[in-house]
């Protein structure tokens, strides 16, 4: 196509600093206005090119959630050692030494109750935690969950009655369900948009790590009272959380805003992203008007 007998291409000015080249019309005739077209965007519509860099407090808050989520994986597989429950060994009379070392001689139905008590507890915890998290806060509910972790672990490690052990498993299940029901929300609410997907894997990563860790104990905790040490280990997880969370874990700024505590929410956002980024962070988390 031959070049058009026309002046130089006109410019399209976007905002204050951005300039785009606009080619002349295909028919060779310029439309009014003859001096070009200017389009200005509202500053609220401009998205920052570089994502906000969070502080270490974000990662420490998420890491403490990871520690609690390992309790779920730990409880899932803590009873999977063959010496704890082998139907043939447990049904033998007398029970051979070194076999069926958990509640020697227990029946299949008793063991079924023990295993499923944790599942029932998980259902209770997951279904009820939302109401408490909305009322008391995400961080506080995770803290309360430690009471169930500790009490469940103490009962399981100390008792000599299988039904009492099952009750301890129930409490541990409530804790597991509560953590899985609230931790994902917490991580989403403290994370910036560009990191939510990456940090969202923390919950299930913690579960997987817990499963692997407890499986390794089955190689060296297969003696008569080894199961008690395995049952007690979640106390360590809860203790780490309780010791560190007051200092290196923040409450959800979304929850604070929803409860009219804007000043506290801004303080939390300043710890997470720096004072200079608080206005931008408020825009991420504030409720959208319809």
C-alpha cells in the first residue's frame, strides 16, 4: 500500500506520562479533533507495576500456621505401625510378647472406634470453627486450638484404657479439624494478592510433613511404650506455637476491619508490608462495594 500523503502519526496520551503512537486512519483523512485524542485515566485505576514486598512477619505468621498443620498429618498416621494393631497377633491368646503392643489383646471393634474417633473429632472441629473464628479472631482461635492439641496428647500418652485413649483421639481430631478449617482463611487474609496461591500450599504441606515425620518414628519407637511418646509429640508443636505466636504472628487484618478496629488493622498491615504500603494494602482487603 503506498504511503499516505499526510502529516506525521498522531499521539494518544494516556494519563500524564504514558504516550502511545496512533497511526493515521486507513482512508487517509483525519477526523476531528485534528490535534489528536487525549485520554486520561483516574489514578485509582492504575495498578502498581511492582508488587509490594512483605516483611518477615508475614512469613513467620504463616510458618507458625504450618507448625500447627503438621499435627493433622501426625495424628493421621500415628497408629499405622503393624505392632500397634495386627488382627492375628491381637486375637492370639495369650498375646505373644512384642506383638499388639498397644492395649494388648484389643478387639477389632475397639480399634475401629479408636481410629475413627479422630475422624469424628475432625468433623466437629471443621464444622464449628468458622463461628468461633468470626467471633474471636483467626489467630486467637488457632491459639485456643492448642488446648485441644495438648489435652488430647496428654490423655493419649498417659492412659491405660483404650476407651480413654479414644477420647484423647477425639480431642486431637477436633484440633485437626479446627486448624484445617481456619488456617487457610488466615493465610489468605494476611497475604498480598500475588502471594496467596504460593502461601496457600502451606496447610497441605504441613499435613504431608506430619505424615512423613510420624512414619519415621515407627522405625525406632516400636517398643512397648513407644506409642506413648508418639502420642505426646504434638505437645511440642503446640508449645512452639504458644511460645512464639505472641511475638511473631499477627491477627488477620481483615477480621480487625470487619469488627471496626481499623487502627489495629493498619498497625498489623504496617508490620506485614511497611507503613508506606498500608493504603495499598487496605485497598486489597477492604470489602468491595456492589
